[in-house]
């Protein structure tokens, strides 16, 4: 890419007829949310160097890494180029280590149903490594059916974030739900997301640090 003595300048947008360079598809690559790109040029005006995504006027950028196991890209949006590059470095390693998968179309409702089936059969244990009691599962089922699934059940599992769960908890507190009701709602929800995260169905567990009242 040239010696250290070469001076560069950042040109905010490529010329109209500049070629669009992309990283190999099996490695993902930088892709702008909008069509504007930034190119690094030699000060002398030589051919453009590696393309850099422009994040101008508050516009986010998107970055992707390819998962061969899922045969699709994992994409995220970032406010800065530094954050995007850091995520891509970590994500490439996680994909290669089989610790990160592309989001699926599975909904929270589907994940909850699978969790209840496994818990009732004794295949999924509680945090004390013991089977869930039938009475406890009945309480959890009622709580999720009444307070979580109507709001979030048809959302894609990977699209639910910490803010969604925090908002739900605050809504329940705001309408005067008791502390025990809220615990019985979020304890099974946290168990569902813990399992989904361990199974690589969500890249981040959104229920972490969601303190029960």
C-alpha cells in the first residue's frame, strides 16, 4: 500500500465513475448504509487505495461477516468506522470458532415453546441443575402468556434487545404489578434467553443485568 513517507488525504466521496471495491464475499466487508463512500487517495492523485465507509451527517454504516455454517451474512450497523472494524475483527474470530451464527427467523414465541417442552421433560434444568417443578412451570407459563408473548411473542428472537425488556419491566411496574409477579415473568424469560445465547441463536443475551424488583 506504499511507504510510510507517502502522504494521504481522505476524500469524502469517490468520483462518479470510481470503481466500487469490495472485500471477498467469504470474509464479509464494509458496506455503507447509504451510497456515499470515502476513499483514501495519494496526495498526488494516484489510484484510490482501500475503500473506507463514510459515516457523514449522522448516517450509520453497515458491516457484515459471512457465516459459512449458515450460508448468509451477519450484519450490524455502527456510528463510527472504528467501532465497525472492532466488531468485524471480533466477529470473524467468533464465526470461525463457531461461537457466532447468523440470526434466524425464529420468534420469541417459538423459543418459549421449545423451552417449556424441554423443561417439562426434564431436559432443561434450572440454575441449581434440578428439574423444574410442574407448579413452577404453570406459573411461568401463565406469566409469559399474559405479559410477554402478546407484546413480544411474534418478534424475531434476534431483534429483541435489552431496551425492549427494560421497557416491558417498567410498564409492569408502572401499572402496579407486584414484585413477585414481575419476578415470575422475567425469571423464565431470562432462562429462555440464556439457552438461546448458549445455542448461538442470539449474539448477545438481552436479559443480562435486568434486575428483578
